[in-house]
């Protein structure tokens, strides 16, 4: 049974612990500096331990003996955790959307005897796998676009939004520059710009640039595509309110104040839906063709506890990559990109099948992991 050190007892970290333990193939120890957060976790068979990640010497000592290290903590802790994983020779996974943190993980992966698999989850994560699979259906690719959103089913405020995951991560996406390929060249485009409107299943949405959702796709597709971009989906009007806050009122320069405003004023919800929309245009059989992949995933239960759609999809994305690596379907050393995973393998996985609208297969109703 693989031993997993999971760092971060927040919304997503807790869901990851429930999934891995529920599979019956992983022994999980959950770490967090906040003992109150650890005390709130009620998951049978889970070991919980306090840990201050910033103490580098203690971190490496604590992680020794684990086969897998998962970072579900704030993105700024990524380099420390990944560095400690390299020291102890453990496979490393994280959820970060932060571009600079991922570049540091890629540098750490050079010469490593274990695998470094950053940016697992939804976006980046599953959307990169789905986009790569769609792109492979064309003889020559021209455009590849991704649109992803985690939205409340019942919006009640001017933002049309509820907090469903990390507030720090959300602010990061809204403020940092965004990678893209424009006219065949790698470019940085500003967050919150290039607003567009779209409809899915008769409902209207808006989408705009946000940072980090492409993962490593720009590097993968440079020279192969004219246009590659990622935008976050929200209900109409959301972008303008956020721009008022971060630009006109200057809260983009005062991130801690913005975080406090959002967490004080906007409630969290478990009643949400995740939208994934990927579209590709290119040549097939001598004709210019477009093909799209659209999915909606709703909130559900893990081990009898209601979890939001963003918790389920993000946790399932990471757990799927862990499963695939342990089953020998991903490289077991060096830097591993999300798009190296097969979409068919992901959707057939006991965790990844939620992206195909299927229930999770956990202990008691699923075969054991084939090592």
C-alpha cells in the first residue's frame, strides 16, 4: 500500500484524502499548520499531523518514508514542498495554477529519480488532457480554445458567484498575466480582458482571460497551432464587478484586503456546477472542421458527505494522475505534463470517470489498483 503525505487540510485537500482512503490502496497522512483545520476532518483511517512547511529541515525529515507527496496548500509553498519531495525521493503532485511555481517544479524535476506531476485537478489538469485528445483528431490544427468555470447553481449576488475553492488561487487567476499563443507565437495577455459571451444548454455565460489554466499546453503546442487560449466562465456581469474591485478601487495592489473583502462578503456553497468546454478547429480529410467537447459536472457525495462539484472534479483529477502513475501509465521520473495522460485512461479510471458523468468507484465496488 502506497504511503501518501498530503499537505493542506482545506476544501480540496480534504476531498483528496477521502478519495484516496476510499479506494483502499493508499495510506494517507494529512498535514496542516492549522490544528483547528485538522480537527474538523472526520475521515476514518486518516492520520492527521501538524506541520509548518516553512521549516525546510523539519519538512524533509517529516516526509522521509513516504512514497507520494501531494501539495494541496497555497501556491507560494509549492517550491518548498516539491524540493523536500525531491530530497526524500518521493513522487510529487500538486494543484497549483501559478506559472512561476510550476517552472520551479520543472527545474526541480531535472535529474530527479521520482516523478514531478504539477497542475493536477480541473484547470489546469483535466482540461489539458481533454484539449490534447481533441487536438489529436486533426491532421493539422489551427485553433484550440478552453473555457472552464465553477459556478453556483443559484446565484444571488451581483457577482453571480460563490466561493468554492481557494480565495488566494482565485485572486491569482484574476491578477497575473495569462499565457497564450496568438498568431502562432507565444504571448502574454492581460487577465480580465478579451471578454466574450457564450451559451451552453440555453444558458448565457461570459468568459475572459485568467492566469494558469493552460498548464504546460503553450510549450506543448508552440509551432503547431495559430491560436491557443484559456478563459474562465462566469455568469454575465461578473467580470465588470471584479475589474471595479481590482483596478478602479486598487484592490489588485492590496491582495490581503481583497481576500478579506471576498471572504467576508461572499459565502461558500456546495450547490455548484463545473463547466468544461474545449473547442478545436483544423483540417480533417481535406476540409476545415471544428469539433468541441462540452461537459457539466454537479455536486455529489464522497463517503456519504456532500461535496461541491469543484471539490470533486479537482480532487478526482489529482487522484486519477496518482492512480495512473502507480499503474505505470505515466513516466515514473522527471517532469510529467498533464497532457501526457490519455483521455481514455482518465475517463476509465475510478476517480476520473466523474468527468464522464459517472459515479466514483471506491472501496467495496471497485477493483484494486493494478501496480
